[in-house]
C-alpha cells in the first residue's frame, strides 16, 4: 500500500453492512412497526434468517460483539426457550408466507450450545418458516469449544457452511488477546469438519492485533493457506478502548503502527491471491468455484450483516437478543438485554425495540455504497441528483481528496476504486455517505 494511503487505514469507517448504519437506529421503531412489515411478506419471498447466540466461555480482549461470558448452561437453556418462543411469534405473523434460503447462526459462540439445542432451534425454524431444499445453513464456530462429535452432528442436521475464528496463530499474539488455540487444535477441527462432508469452510483472520509482527503474521497466513479453507476473511482490528472496556486490556504500545498494519494487510492479500484465492470485495477471499467467488464473477455479490454474501434474499429475519432484521425498508433490532429479551419473547411478543426506516434518499445512498463495495465501481450521478447542495459539496470535496491521492478515480460520473487501494474501500464509501463524519475527525495517528 502506498505510504500516503496509510493514514486512511486509521479511519474508523463504518462496515456498511447496513445503511443507515446502526448509529441511526432509534426507539421510534418497535414491535408494531416490525409486525406490520412481517404481515406484508409475500408467499415464497426468499428470507435470510439470522440467529444470535450471545454466550461465550471466555472473553477475548479484542471482542466487539454483543456477547456475555456464561458458565451456567441453565441460562443458555432459558435463552433457547425464549428464542423458540420468538421464532413462534414471528411464525404466527408470517402464517407460512416467505421461505428461508439461508440460515446463519452467529454470536457470541453458537457452538456454546449443545448440538441437541441447536437441532431444536433449527427444527422450530423449519416448522414455522419452512426451508428450501438447497438452503445455506451456516454456523460460526469457536474451535476451543468444538466437541468431539460436533462437526458430524451439525453436518447431519444440515449445516453446510462452517466458519472458524482463527485470528492469529502466534502464541504471543494469542496471549495478548486472551485467546489461546494451538495450530494442532485448529488442524483437528478442520479434519473433523472435512470428514463430516462440509465443503464450504471459512476462516476469520485479524490484522492489527497486539504483538503482531511482519514475520509472525506471515507465518499465520502461511498456516491458513496450508489448511486450505474455502474462504478467508481478513478483518482489521479496530481498537476502541473508550467504548469497549475489554479492549482496555490491550496495551496501546503493543499495537502495530500504520506502516506495519499496511504491510500486514498487503502480505495477506498477496499471499492469498498467489495461493489461488480470489479477492472478494475488500476483505474476503474465496477459492474459484466457491459460491461466493461465483457470485462475484457473475456480478451477484451482495453485502448484508454477515459481510459479502451470495445470499439472494432481500429480507432478513433477525432472531435472538440484539439481532437485526430488515424487511421492506425497515431495520428492526431486538432487545439487547438478555433478561428483558427473554421476558418479552416468553410472553409471545416480538422483541423489536429500535430501528430505522429507510427514506427514499437512504435507498439511493445505500444502493451507491453497496455497488461501490461489491463492484468497486458506481455511477454517482443518481446520488448527486438527490443530495442537497451542502451534501453534494461535501461529497465532491471528499472524493476530490481521495482522487488526488489516487485512492479513487472519477470519470464522467463513474466512480472507481483503484484496485491497489482495495483495503480503503470503506473509506471511499464514506465519501458517498452524507451522514459520515469528516475523515480527519476519525483518523487515529497511524
Ligand atoms: S469468542 Fe468471539 S464473540 Fe466470544 S469473546 Fe471471543 S471474539 Fe467475542
């Protein structure tokens, strides 16, 4: 990455897995608004279902997820009961309309739950919503919690996509983030998942973690490649200790500086591409032939709450505490507090407590940002046409700055991201977002 671009790696750009972003959610959207949209779902409309499992065995210092460390499995069982009640409440509104084409279990740690309990949840989803024969059923797995027969049992239940949280293989890094998992453990997990017949396995890797060095990260990426997952996600760690207490356990002086961060991301990209992976968007990689690579090749790549996806559904049903759904222009987020969530769900109520309705302007901005992130190219003239003079001037000034630095190029109203600047795609997207703060206000000294 060019030296002049490094400062942009320190910009805390939104992930743009939704637009408007969750910062715009308000209590004005509640269960009634969500119910009204559920009533409008069409028969056989494709649905994408997200199930949030908020429990973990231990706290990773870098974590930014909605999770809770829980040692009492009885509480997890209470949660499963509430989740099933919520699925039934949504099912009562849908009355058989809509059909899931994808179900994704995320967390937290979905495999904190025993396979029997995951089976119970999946079976209620199937009973209430139905499932297409070729539905993608995905689960995020913490390798440290994977039990001996989990991979076989999950595969037998229909889970056909699995992802493992790797982050980094180096012991010093793992100690600095409070997440110890040996290469042998990961290798055994991969073996179990492969022998269970799963042929869509994904790894998550993080750069920018404490104690990472060029050499340690090179070794991590080489080990990732040796284990041959079908997909790899390479995310940048965002250090936000003022907002996330657990990140205060990470010492500022252990974090890689801007130069090293750019070397790490460049190395990962070069090695993964040389090993035959296709770069998907700005932080995913997939083997040619993998459904995600096919979606990219055929121009069907999309972005949803899980990042880049080949999921075809526009409508997302979010289930579980803090889960976010999207139906017909409405983002609806469930109660985050586990006790309050459980009480509402067990009363048979929908548990939406906040969200936002997309305006016509939001639709245009969302479309432009999604196109830019998924295809690295967008015609910005429709966006210019609906922005007021002040927002248009701000967008032109940001794009001018990025164009001067050659991060983007603008020709005849078509904006393109320089392929070498792929890691800055979210920063380029900020330029199209009339509500985004100025780059300099969010830059850290890297
Ligand atoms: S396992 Fe995942 S969700 Fe749980 S603490 Fe670690 S990073 Fe957070």
